């Protein structure tokens, strides 16, 4: 994790967001799926 990985998109993070229906997944490792649950 560093300045070089902050802008790098990992397939694992993208798959996790798609499985949890997350519109946006931060690179900090924090999953914010509350907005998606509140919107739907």
C-alpha cells in the first residue's frame, strides 16, 4: 500500500464492490455500502 497503489485498481477490490453492490470502493480498505442500501 503506497502512493503507487492508491491509484491502482485491483481486481479483488472491484469484484468485492460488485458482489456487495458498492458504487464506490475506497482504496483505504473501508467498504461504504451504506449509501447503496440507503438509496435502494
